C-alpha cells in the first residue's frame, strides 16, 4: 500500500511537470493551485453555506412556533375565570366584556397568521430521528388541547341547556363564534406541536 501511494504521488508530480512544460506562462500553474485548493476546501465550504442557509429558517420556525404557543397560553390564562364561572353557575350568562372579547379575537388572529405562514412558507428545519423528543412533543401536542376539549364539553353539554328565556341571543351567538375560532386555533397549535414531534421520528419508532 505504501509503495502504491508513492507511485501514485510520483505520477501526479510527473503530470504536473508536463503541464508546466507545455504551457508558456504561469496561468496553468495558478489553475493547478486553485484546483487543489478547491478540492481541499470545497466540502467544508458547502457545509458552512448550508449551515448559514438553515439558521434563518430555524430562527423563523422557532419564532412562529413561540407565537402560537404563547397565544395558546395567554388564551387559557384569560379564559380560566370564565371557565370557573360556567362550571359553578351553569346557565348564567356571562357579563359583556368588550376588552376581553377584543383581546381574544386579537390572539386568535395572531395565532392563525403564524400557523398558516409556517405551514405555507416555513418548512420544519429539524429532521433527524430522536425517539425521546418524538414522544415528548407528541405528548405536548395532545396535552395542549385538553383545556379546549374541557371548555367545549362544559359549554355545550352543561351551560347551553341551562340558559333561560332572558338570555341575550346575539351576545351568545357572538361569543359562540369567538369560542369556535379559539378552539380551532388551539387545535392548530396542538397539530403544529405534533408535527414537530413527527419530524423526530425514526425508522425504529413504532416497531
């Protein structure tokens, strides 16, 4: 093996000398130097360029994901008092709160804009098998929709049947539309977290 390597190196040196003798200037010598430098540093440069291209995508993905998760947490924190009131006093219509409705609609729009922008324009940058992260994010995705499911069950199966004749129909309809929109936003967020978990799936997952 050592003799073969020495012979190959000698052949390369001979070829270079012949090329230099056949040329009448220093152009070929410069081209040889550039070619050897490109062979030595080409893969490293391509790798560094790939890393630089992936960083903005990863930052954009984490940004829109953080917006969705933050919006879901703010929505749950804001709706907890009303959730308790519905559980304790089913059938009693909640007082009109314009500020709360505006904040809820704002959170809904921000979460939906982030979700659809991510889905249409930003691919998930993390694509590597990791069984632990796969199960953790799938669990968080299912867990994030528990409050929405509980709220829907309380409103539909306990609160609405107890409403009396003095109920403001328009106010109830408006809040019902807002509730459905927020539940859909929570569903999209849980789906997004589950998709992140699926990005860490490997060949051994599920076997």
